[in-house]
C-alpha cells in the first residue's frame, strides 16, 4: 500500500511485529477485493488496486504451525493516516519506504516491499531513488 506521498502503510500487531494488512478471502470475493477490504478493516484506509493482475507471493509457517501462502497487491490511496479499529493492531501509519524496510518484522515482507517499490518506480508512482525524478 502506497499513498500519494510515496509512503508505505504498516500496522503493528499487539505482539509488537510490524506487518502489512492482510486476511482471509471471503466466499465470492476476489483476492484483490480481499486486499482492499482488509486494508479498510485493519487500517481504516480506502484504496484501489493499481493492477490486480500484478501480484507478489510469500510463504511462511505461522506460530500455530500452519503453512501460509499470501498473495500481495500494490494498492494506492490518498490517505495520510491510518485509523486503527482492531485491538489486535493498535498502531499503524504511513512510513517512508526506507524506514518501512527497517520496521518490517519478517524477511519475506521486506523482500516483497523491495520488489513492490521497484514496480512502483517503474510505474512512475515513486520518485527514482537515484535521481529524485519520476520515471
Ligand atoms: N507471521 C506473519 N508473517 C510471518 C512470516 N513471514 N514469518 C513468520 N511468521 C509470520 O498468523 C499471524 C502470525 O503469523 C503472527 O504471529 C505473525 O507475527 C506471524 P497468520 O497466519 O499470518 O494470520 P492469521 O490467520 O492470524 O490472521 P489473518 O490471516 O491475517 O486473518 P484473520 O484470521 O485475522 O482473518 P480475517 O482478517 O479474515 O478475519
């Protein structure tokens, strides 16, 4: 999730870990719709998927020893702040990409963010890191 300032949305689980919003697909829902809905529910942010055909995947085993495969989307918003509604995610907000990379708790998520940032630069959604110009 990127906003119009090029900042990244992260939320902090009550266990202290910073993550991206996500959740389970509901019956009849596309995965891109799930992404948009979960961002709204967990962070109070309205967004749209830039290109629902472009996805990134991560896999991990959660603390309940369940294997997880997550499909991520690049979402876009004009929001500047998160509105946290769920007790499980008491904090969150938009952070500069370099800061977000240091905050994220999991290597898989850092890897995904790096790839998403490259795609966003290519799409002209972020200033080019080297030149400060949009590309
Ligand atoms: N966790 C998250 N990412 C991780 C990673 N890359 N490597 C290792 N651990 C990771 O379980 C959440 C737990 O997984 C947290 O402790 C987190 O630190 C760790 P999950 O299986 O990712 O999620 P969940 O099933 O608890 O919840 P969601 O899939 O997000 O959705 P809900 O159950 O809340 O469903 P809903 O939002 O649709 O109601």
